[in-house]
């Protein structure tokens, strides 16, 4: 049997990210053959993922990536089992790695993404399996969103909430877009623009506004004006472009962007554990 040196173990560790003891055991099984040892570890990782797949993964983190040159970006929700793992450097890096893959590779579903190449040596799924093997927890890519255009992002310090915003314009100050994303995180708007609000939601809110206005006993024409005023207030509270900006409520988010030569297009807001 070939001698397994510390240098060989370290080299395998650097290539795979797997624990030193597992690397040594794989090299022993492979009689010192580095490529065979890598294959052994990959098979073991796949087995570890399968064993843990049924366990509940209710914790997690939002990962983000933006390529400003290609004008493409992504948000992902990566789930795990416990809060300590969700805060670990390995898991944080994995979430951001997956966001990068979502941004740069056009996979339609999380399952499709996992089958794509990660770095020429392994698939995205194998990259996930390596971290699963190290952390001994079930991990799954719960949601992923990809946007193209002029983008800004923000992820809350604990990783539980992330935002990606898209605007139109010649160029944008990254800090301005980050501030808008922080506003979205705090205010949770229903839609970016008034025309993006589902008609069913508008109809329901208008019905409520009319009922409240009618309760005043005013004439019908006055009731309608009161209802329209209530709807205007509702839009200002729920539509991003019309919300007063959190850092300066003398202007709306739409006005803030307009003054910078930008126009709001859309946003995505993901919180770990939310449905949809």
C-alpha cells in the first residue's frame, strides 16, 4: 500500500474541502491515487446527502450575487436544519456560491441547477454535497430568482432577508440602490409600481375604502372622492415607487430614483421560511 503523507492529505483537502480524516481514509482506500480518492469522496458525499434529505430544513440563509459587467444577478434561499449552521462561514459561502451559479447559468429550477457544472471539476450538486458532508445537515435550495439589468442588493446581517432591485438608467450609485433595497426590506411593499398590483387586490381595497367612506353618511359623490383618497393613501403605503423613502420621507422612492436619472423596474424580496 502506498504511503499516505500529510502533504497528500492536505492536497486532497484543498481540492475537495472535506475533513482531513475523511481525506486520509479515502486516500488509503484509493492506495494513494488522488483522482480515485476524489471519486470515493464524491460518492460518499452523495450518500450523505441522500441519508439526510428527509430531515426538516427550516433554518437557512439568503445568498446574493451581482455581476455588474454582465448586468445579471440572483437571490437564493438556501435551507438547513439549525441556526448555528445557517450562520457558519461554510454555509454562507455556499449560499453565495449558489446565487452566483443561478445568475451566470440559466437553470429553470433548483433541480436543473444542481446538475450543471460548478467549476469544471464537479457539479453544483457535488458542491452542495461537500458542505452537507462537512456539516452533517440536510441542505436544500428552496427558492431562486434571477434578474437582468442594472441591479442593487441588500442582505440583512443575519442572512434571514434579502432584496434585489432592478432599475433603468445609464448608471447607478451602488449605495443608492442598496439604500432602496434596505427600504424594501423594512417596508415590505406589495409591488414596485401601481400597475404591478394585482387587480383583485385593488378591487378588494377599493371595496373596503368605499364601505368605510359610505359609513360616514356622506352623499354618493363625496363617498367616491373619500374612497379615492383612501386608495391614494393605500398606494403610498404599499407601492414602492410611491412610498416615502425611509431615510428622507420628504420624497418618495420613485422621486429619489428619478432625481438620480433612474426608473424603477422591479424588485425581489426573499425571507427565509416564507411561502411563495
